[in-house]
């Protein structure tokens, strides 16, 4: 509890005033021998045992009335983050800190970032528990619980510093649950400070019910304290690089950079975007009419080395963590693809689509006979195209491992029902000659069927399909026919993808063999699968653990930093790596605080929202309640000093006898 007028508490010695008055009042009555008083004492003797108790109660309520009046005048506050100190101290307090990049934003009217605000509130609120509770820190970047000496040191710890990572709240709370189950402390509290970014909380995850049930089933009592740092931030813009492609244009090498800009303001604005490539800095003025913009920029590479790096940057605003995005480039790798097909016409067109230019020695497509698939080294390829009966046994396991490692595995129908893993094809369907199957919907913003760099759509609507096999077991469709059946599906497998197509590039099946759809589709998949062979690599913060035990040195700065925690450009193992914050950190959708609280199910959760911050909002004044207490105590005191019915009768009798 805190007070807006704490100096009034110096009036607490006034509590002695009713006691002194009571004592002085007793001294006024001196005993005088008088015969008539014998009758009065005899009449009141039977109520003497209640008189003293009543006097003490009267005195108590008078003192309480003065006490509550002084507290009311000092304007007490309760119910805020600091109000936790009024609760019973738990044995262990587990501090769950969100260190994601979005926590580096500054809210309106605040000089601290949300991460800094969380650390300050943790430190302030923990002061009342320093001598009675243990503190364990669990932060989102490393997710390794560590006991700390006290919360006052939180802002100074390296484990609470800023990162460019994302947060996974279900995984964090699973770690907290495991810690309580393994260490078996007494009563505990979990203090969570987060900006409630929906992409990090993942409320749709099926892990939440199990987490809530697990925490509720712990033998010790565990309470949740949730600080929602969801106040409206200051004006902020972010930039993120989506693609960097090295291409030949008119015989000259050029770097094509595709980036996205987002901002939380509406209306037209001009943003200065600085671009640095190998130390050469330039600037462009970008006009934004809405809250998002996709921009493509071309940088000539004439006279530059085979590899290099750079970054794009926006001016400083409310969040410095999302103002910069890094990229690297290098000599294009040799992209090898393999085609396994039992249908001869399809095999020929698939091979041409995977390597359409015989002069381009960076693209090689090899045809593998079905009899040789068991000895094929799939790890050498960026893409494997399979047409025919789906592989089984060891071949299927090796192809699955190929996809998990980052390869693109594309299946075309065999003509009969069959499955690979849990997905495959149903029976063959043939359309009437005058009513072919038509594709009505497809993903145009991302993936192998996206629009071209010039903004032109692939002609899927013009595709004529006479035969198809319905794809079963897959839910993510990149393109669908008019009747809702999928034409192309995609499933993530580790670092790679597995795709299923419903028709063949065979004139009897469709006109995919004209190449207008098939070539760009396979070429894009080939580029995606070939990224793992590139000397210039793109990663997200947190994914750098996949690089193994190599030593990585930052290139963009001389200051030391860790590749898995901070964005930048690093060199190691003969490669350049651009590490950026995860894309979901730019997602501005915020989870409602009430919905976040509901994720914990039956657990007791105390919620504090910074979006309603302000002294009189996060902590409510209690002076009205205290004034009500003054009135109540005075009423009780007045009732106590009234003579009882029997006492009034006895006194009346005594007076009659005395007269």
C-alpha cells in the first residue's frame, strides 16, 4: 500500500488522544462516602462484569476511528504492481521476462523501453520479499532458469539485456512448470512481464490447456502475476528484408533487394531509408500512404567482390530494434536438381523446367532411374522432383531427411492412389472434354505461385486440366480448383518443404507442359532449396544454433556480440551470415489482456495493464472506504455508550430508592 499524502501519517501519535481523554475522565471522579450510594452500588453490581468490557470496546473504536481518519486523509493506494507486497510472501518467485525485440519499444510518455519498465517494476515490487523469498529468473532468449541474489540487480544482469529474438510464451511456461516439478519448492508465484504480442503468446496453441492443468496440479500452490505492457507506443516504423537475389541484367551483375516497411501511424508520410552496401551509403525517400509498403531496390555490383554485406536503416524512433535489417550476398551456388519419373513425357518437361537454360552452368538437372534411387545421394541436390509410385522404406526415410535438412521435395501424381508419409493422392479423375478443371484461387503474395517481380500474376486461371488426382492428407493448399479440390499443397518439413501437385505436365493431363506455370514454380523452389548451399546465409535470431559449434565473428561492428541473440553480419567457417530479428516480431497484433488471463484456466491470476497506467488507475484510492470506516466505528461507539434496557430500569429503581 502506498500513500499520496504520506506526511499526514505523522499524525498517528494522535491515536493516544482518546486514551488520554479516557484516563483523565476517570481521574475526575473521586470516591466520597455517602449512605445513599449503597443502594445505587447494589443496583448496578450485577452489570459490573459488562461495564469494563464495554469501556474497552468504546475506547478501541474511538482509537480506530482516529486511525482510519488519518489514513483516509493520507490518500492510500492499493491494487497496483506494488500492491503485491501486501500479500503473503511465497517461498519462490519465478520472474518470467520477455526479451523479444518488440519489448524494446518505448510507450508514449515513457523514457524507458518496455523491457526496462518491466525490470524496474520487478525490482520495485520485489523489495518487500527480499528477506522471505527466493528469486529465479527465466528469460525468453535462453530459457534456462537461474537463481539470482535479488531482484534489485535485474537491470544490471547480462541475462536481462536487450536481444533481437522472439519469445515463445508457451515454451517459457512449460520450462517454469518443469522447474517447479523438479525442484519442488514451497508456495510459489510466477511474475510475467510481456507486451502480449499475439505471435509470441500463440493463444491458439494446444499447449495452453496442458500447461494450465499442469500448473494447477502441482502439489504446491502457484499464483500468476501478469504485467501487460500494452500501452499505446509512440510513433514507430520498422523495416525487414525479405529477399536478396543476385541476378544478371544486360550482362551486368546486380543485387535485387526486396523489403517490407511497416508503421503504426496512418496517413501519408515520407520515410528516409538509408542503404549501405559494402560501406557505400545511399538514401532514398519512400512515400507511404498506408501502414505497409513493399519496396524493391536494385544495386549494381560492377567492380565489387564476389561476396559482401550491407544493411538498410530507418531513422531513430520509438523502437531502435526494428529500424535495421542486414543482408549478405555471394557468388551463386551450383543448384542441382533430380527428377525421378515413370511417365516419359512428364519426365522430359520436368527436366526442362528444372534447368531451362543449357548455358546456365549453375543449374544442373539429373534424371535418376527408379532402379537407382536407393543409391542416390539426395544431400547433393537442392530439389528432388518425384513422379510415380511414392517411395517407401529406406528411400522414403532418406527423402524425408533430405527435406528436413532444407531440400525441396515435389511430388507429381502417379496415376494411381498412393501416399508418402500421411499425404498422397486419391483415385484418378477425368473431366468432360468441354468442361476441364479450372484453377480459381492461388497464393499470389508468397511461395512458388506468387506474382513476378514486375507484379504480374502467373496464368493459373488459364491452365486447362483434363485429368487430376485429388490430394489427400494435406491441409495447406497453395492453389485450388473451382470445386475446392487442391491443385498444389505445401507442408513444412524442418528447414525444407514437401509439395504435392494434382496434375502432370503431360498433354493428356494438362497444359502444364507449356511452361508458363511449371517453369517459374520449379525455379522458385530450386532457389529456396539451394539456399543451404550458398556461402551467404540468412538466419533469424534464435536459429543460429543450427550453425553448430563454429566460431562466429561480427563483421558489422567491433563490439562483441552473440550470434544467437543479436542481429548483424557474422563471418565463420568460410561463410557470411546475416542474422535478423524473426519476422513475427514485426506483427503488431496484440492479444487482449483478458484473453491472456483466460489461457491460465483455473489458476489464480492477478492482471495489471499498463494501457490504463497512471497513479489513479493502476492503483485505486481507498480514502472513500476509509471514511466509511470512520463513520462505522463512530456509530458502533455511539451504540456502545447507550445504556441498556435493564441498566435503565435498575438506575430508575435506584434513583427512586435514593429519593
